[in-house]
C-alpha cells in the first residue's frame, strides 16, 4: 500500500508541476476551472496560509530560522496539485478506475506533532490537502496500471510532472487565472505573484510583490 510522505516534501517542494494544454478567462473568485468546476482562489490561499504556518511551526519546534518560501511559489504548487487532482478525477471516471480511501488517508501521521501545535483549523486544512495529494498519487498509479503503463504505476509523481494526466484528458476545458503564471512547454511558470495571503481569513490586503515570503 502506498502512503503519502512528509508534507514539506509532498506539498511545499515540487511534487507536481502543472501541465495543461491552454487557458482562458477564469470565473470570478476562481484560481482555475476544470470542465466548469471551479478551484476557488480562497481555497488556494487557505492551503498556502496553512503551509506557511507549518513551516514556521516546524522551525520554532526545531529552534531554527524558518525556511524562506515565496508565497507565490506555494500558491502555484497548491494550484498545480488541485488542477492535477481534478484531471485525475476526469481520467479515472472515463476509465472506471478508483482507489479506496484507505490507500491515501492518514498520510499526516509522521507530522502530527507539528500539526498539533498549529491552530486547529489550519491543521485540518493540511490534513485534507495531504489526502488530496495522496488520492492524486494513488489515482495516477491506478490509471497507469489500468493502461498497462508500468512506469507510471511505479513513479506516479514523475508521470504527473510530465503531463501524463493532461495527455489522457485531452479536450478537458481548463481555464487559469493568468496571475498564477503562463504555460510554456506544458509547465506553469512566471506570474506576478500578486495574490494576497491575508494574515487571517477575515482580512484581505493589497496584492504583495512576487518576492513576498512565508516568515
């Protein structure tokens, strides 16, 4: 049974690189849409805030300075995960493939000591996000197995980063907020980073520069 690893490696570092065919004008309030289903910007920001808190809390527990992570980069990783997860659902539905929750739930067991020191709401956000990462990985592996793609079944993260799900989901209508970057050779790059990560859910600041970091 495959399990999800450390959230810092699975979520903040490059687990998935966005690979899409095109983009259009996105719906208001959405970071992206996949076949008309919105990925809300608020949800992307929520996960980004939780990941920032996680890195800060980890540093405090270790007595070391927090890692300087650009919030724009974190958002792109979060959106990349959510988009690829949506593509995995599209492809798995078409193939009639699914995976049991037991194959991906509970992936935060190794980092629970850190999550327990975080605000409960943000810890729950990360637990849900790690489950999303786990389901994405397991679905991609199952899709590879169903299609006889042994390399995909063994290394789903690599397949995701190389646009495997996109190639199988050709014709899927994808719209992307251009502030998250642009597509070059199938990858999401650049972007102004002008998407705020407010200090709390009740306040929204003016968009910060792309160089803003979690600290």
